[in-house]
C-alpha cells in the first residue's frame, strides 16, 4: 500500500492499516525506527483502554499470601527420604 506525502509532511494511513490497528479519528500513533531502517507504527493506548485488561482483585489474608509463597517456593522440588 502506498500513501502520498503532502507539502505539510502529512500522509493518509490507508484504511486496511487503520482497521488492522483499530485506529479512529483523533487517535494518536507512535513511530519507531529500527536499527535496520524499518519503521513501525503503533497506536498509542489511552489509559481508559486498559480498563478490564487485568482480572479483578480478590482480597487475601496474610496467611493466604504466606501459603501461596510457600507453595511457589517448593514447586518443582521433591522431598528426599529421611534415613
């Protein structure tokens, strides 16, 4: 796909690219120049777009947290037989 550059340095992002990136009027994008010369364009996410990405918090007691830490610390280890 191609796009012409205006005298003001502006270019139209082709519709298939806008659709792929989920861009809407007023959205902002970031440009990245890779060491090999390639340029990448990525949408800038607004903070409100992050809502709901993480699971909801659940309350845990200190005892629950200690138990989870102990379980994680022993994962992958087996007990040796006592002689």
